C-alpha cells in the first residue's frame, strides 16, 4: 500500500535533495576548482580579467545546483534569468544591465545567473549577444551563464569574454549511490538492481533519474526491478507534446502516470497550461467534464503563481497533480472526442504580435527622448493620439513631416498609420526630393550669407514635428 502523502512528501525531490553546499555537488571537482576561486576573487574586491563564466554540459548534471550552492555558501544574492527573460537587445540592456550594477542590501554581493544562453535565437533576437558582451565587459557583479551546447557559432563572442567551465555527466555508480541515499532518507524499500535500471535509462541526467525514482516511490511505495521495468522508459531527446496530452486526456490507469506526463515535460508550465486549456473543449464533450477540468486548471494556475511569485516551491507538486491527474480524472461522464489537437491561441497570438510589440517599444524609446517623458507615458498617452493623426490626416504631408522629423522607419509608420502607410511614405519621398532640389539651388547660388529671417524660416521647417500638434 502506498504511503500517506504528507506536505513534505509533496515537495519535488529534485528540490528537496538539491545540494546545499559546494561539497554536496557530485562529480564536478574540476568545475569547482575553476569556479570557486573565480568567485572568491570577486568577493576579495579583485575583478577578474574575464567577468563572466560559461558553464556547459548536458542537462541535469548540476550546473544550476553548483551555482546555487556557491551562492548559499558565500552569502550571495542570486538574480536568476531564463533565456525567455533576456532575448532581445532592449531586454538585455534593461534587465541584465540593471542587475550588473545592483547592490545587495542583506547579502555580501550579487550573483547573476543567465540560464540557457544557447536558447537565444541569433536571427530573431538580433543584437542580443552583442549587448550581453558589452555588459559583461563593464559589469560590477559576477555573471554566470549556462548552456547545453556552448560551441554554436553565434556564441563565439560570449566564449571570448568568459571562462569556460565544463560539467561532466555522473557515472553510473555515482548516480546509483545518489539514488540510494535518497531512498535511505525516505526510508524506502529499494532494490539496487532497480536503482541501476533507473540510472541507465536516465543517460546521466540526475534530474530525470530523481523524478523517475519519486514517480515509482509515490505510486507504489517501494522501488523494485519488476515495477521500474514497467514504469520507467528511456529519456526522450525531444519534447513530444502529443504524448503528454494523450496521457492526460485519455485517463491513464494510474493517476501518477498523468502527473508524470506533465512534471517531466520540457515545455514551460504556463505553455503546457495553455495547451491543455485550449484543447479541453475539443476533447471533452460533456459540460460537466469540461467544468471539472477547467476548475482543476484554475487551481493549478493559482498554485503556480504562488510558487513562482511567492517563492513557495513546495506548491509545485500540487500544480502537477491538478494539471495532470486533476484534468485526467475530471472526465467522468463522456468519452474523449475524436478531434485533432489545436495550437494554443494565446501562444499563436503572442508570436504574431511579437514583431508589433518590438516596433512599439522602439517607437516609444525614440519619442520618449524627444518629448522628455517616460516610455510608459508615450505608449499610454502619446501613441494613441499620434496614431489618430497618422490614420485620419486628410493631407499625408503633415504626418510625413512628423515621420521625417523624428526619423521613423516604415515599420513604425505602418504601426501608426495602418492602411494609410503608403500615402505617407509617398509624401515622405516627395518631401525628400523637394529638400534635395532646394539644397542644390542654394549650393548653386553665390556664397551670400542668408538673412536672419531666412534662417529662422528654415529652422522652423526642419523642426516641424509633434510640437506642431501639441
């Protein structure tokens, strides 16, 4: 009979048994020899020549764990950012740039952790690597980056300004010993052969091995070779969202199977919530089933927000329970409908609107400097009025003058004018042509100093912009 699940048993074991001290991180002695002295030089007030460290190695080998152990042992405040937080140049300059100058009020210093830098897209996130390199060269705080594959061509500038720290996978013997220590701490009946089987299937991924161990232990109350052979499969190299959804919607025999499907998915929790949310009405036909499933998702979202923003990571286990087993066993009245899965509308819209958001940010940045106010004020108060001017102007010459005065490109004009963009672009071309002709006439005349009145008229023409309307 499975053991009674207490509050402490609901904490994911990868968090519960995360190394708290540097010497608890297994099989990374060489990485410690490089990283620890590098951190000590920062604490001693000696900024090293290379102010960033790039930790690289396969997933689940302890890169983040060692950084957190170092921070805990040396009393450092960790500012942790994922690749999704600092993809664009503007994000890097704003978020990472601020963290690079931050001072801690209660700790000895600040340590910046940039996770998954190899997830930056060199095409979509143009300028991001260059901005990051620039910050690294002048940072007042140590910057540690992690990557599974640091040898990609676009990461060369980061390699040049960072110390390279390699992390190696645990050996089979070390991984089995680690799993045995967890079994002893949990007072579990564990067969050595079963632990070896889990370790082999994990392919050196400590996080995956511990998750498998917890899934079997909480599902059966013991870990035997006969059980793990039925339950544990080899690691999948890529995310299979379709299998995850199938294991949730088609109500597996055991609740832990649905829980495992969502807890081990490499999809972001919020993205996985969007997938399940959008496909619920396509797969569940009975209103009662849909109601119960959405109620479970709503509760999962609440617990996820409390875990993320309140730091209560023990609640993450409830997210897995509700998002997996909660949705699976909400179906009590009807069968699963034969409908294809659809891509989440929220994710689709965010992808489509990303380009527009970037244009809006650049436009707000340009105007904020010129009208001497914040970007937030520009976006909330100036852009709506400016857009109305561009869209409703009977004479396209006036918005064309504004665009010229503030150096707006075609994408910015399209954002403001919509379908009127082409008329304004043509008006800009005519204005440029007229100015070029005027300039050539002036240059062709004798070198006669223009009158004071003429200077003022030209200056007024050049400064036609937002001030003309406000």
